[in-house]
């Protein structure tokens, strides 16, 4: 064993982790502050909604002429992980940052995870060239970027590290990737803390006993959360295909989509379904939502992202799950906060095929005591949500893959 070489490589990777964590964490901190700022501007100036077409056109033109190589977003990171071809252009980071801020300023319905993950991935992959890393090490670098982005934007370092590993289904993962994923997640998380940027906190005041009846109720709502995740994924892909099919000039898609969105928001007379929707998520933990709230958020988010606006899907998934769980509290004999919490992470689990990370995220956000209920809901939603998630480039493997292969074979045999 060449100890000097091993020591040198260890120092190199520690430096890489520190730099990725610091830079990605700082980028997320800047993003979160700017996002809060543009959200407040929009909330105090509802007339800005009428700028949706203009904002959409700006995003469309910028990406069409300057960002064609990075328009795939998170899917580009997953594709490069599976089959490394060329470095992620650094311009992905500023483009998605600006695009997301414009989307939220003018009233699109989108999240923040996609933005933070893309910034993290773009920043991290620059080190592949600087340190002349091979393809195997570049895979590790991409995992570190995803981990840093997710952990810093949500304040969940354990879930961030696991999400980065699980979203690629632990494919070709080595011990180095696992170890450094956790290190970079914590560096990014504490970097955001250093900048004194706060994350939203949630609580579950009381938990029911663990018994057969409550287990059955948890499985039942888990099925509904999985179906909601399936609907969310299919809706987003549907609108994306529809816009691409009938509007060939890409910059016109968000222009037309923005016009339609502005008219719909004006006609329904509320802005509760646009932006991140964090106030509605918090409210869902204590006040039952309307039964249609989660459906409208699915529609608004799918249409916004399908039209070509920028942002993530995960916070809208939180909204969908929390409001669905909250609405179910009027018929399901479980605490409303627990139902909202289970939906919060279970719909996310189903839409991203990441039940482990989502279970851990639930325990980080709501307390370890909720782990049993959150874990059951996440696993059930994961299996029920179908084989297509929000990331069309994600490769689905494992027990879920085999289950749906059997279902498809059975369907062919019967019909």
C-alpha cells in the first residue's frame, strides 16, 4: 500500500468536499434569501402576475440561445452520472438561479430543490477538470454536488446525503462516495447556518399509539399519497410533451403558458397555489385543507414547469402531500399534523423513488418519534406511485422495478 499516495488523495478529497460544501452552501444561502425577497415583492404587488408572459419569454429566450446545453436540468446530472460524456457547464448555476427567481417573482408554481441541486452539480463538476479526475471519480463528484445542494436548501444533511445516493439507486456506488456524500452534506448545511439563513420548522404535537388499526390507516393513506405522486409526475410530463408537440419554438412555450396562468390566477381570485406555497404547508399541520387544494397545486405546478418556467418540483410535492394529508384528517382518525407530515414526505418518496431518504428527512424535520408512521407511508407510496417519476432520466431498479415488470407481464398475458 502506497501510504504517501493514499494520504495525498485523502487530503485532495477532503479539500474537494470542503470547497463544494462551502460554495454550494453559499449559493443556496444566496438563493434562499433572494427567493424570499422576490416572493415578498410578488405578495405585496399582485399586479406582477400579469408579467408572467414577459417573464416566461425572457426565460425561454435565455435558455434557447444561451442555455440549450443545460435545459435538461436535473435530468442532465442523472444522465452524466450514468454515462459521463462532458462536464456540466458552469452556466447551469447562474441560469437556473435567475430563471427560478423570475418564475417566482411573476407567480409561477415551482419549487427550489431543482435549482439548488443544479447549482450544486454545476459547481461540483468544475472540480473534475481542475483535479483531472477520471470517470469513476466524476460520478462521485456529481453525487457530492447533488448532496450539497439538497442538504443546504432544505436543512436536512442526512436526507441530502442519502437522496444523492438513492436517486441514482446506489448504482456503481463505492464507499468513498458514501462517506464524502455525508461530509459534503454537513459542510453545505453548516455553511447555510453560518450565513444565518433559516429553514422552515414543523412540529407534530402528538403521536398515536402504534397498533394494528393505526398501521392499517397509515397504509391506506400511504396508498393515496402514492397515487398523488403518480398523478403529479404524469401531469408534469403531460404538459411538457403537449407544449413541445404543438409549440416548436421553445421561447414561445413559457410566453403562452404564462398568459394562460395569469388569466387562470385572475379568474380563481387567489394566489395560494403559486410560488412555493410554504405558508399553506405550515397551515396544513393545524387546519384541514379543502379536498381540492392538492389537485390544483398539481395542475399549477405541472403547467408551470411543463411550459418551460424554471424551479424544482419537490416543494410543490411537499404542498401536495401536506394538504392531501390535512384534508384526509376529517375522515382518518389520526392527528392532522401527523397526516400532513406523512403526506409531506410520502408524496416526495413516490415521485422520486427515494423512500429511504424521505423517511430520514421526515425524522429530521418532524422528530425521530414519527419515524414508524413516516417510514410506512413512504414505502407504501413508493410502491404505489408507478414506474415513472419526476426525473425521466432516473433509472428505476430494485424491488419496485421487478414488481412493475411482473405487473406488465401479467397485463400482457391477460390482454
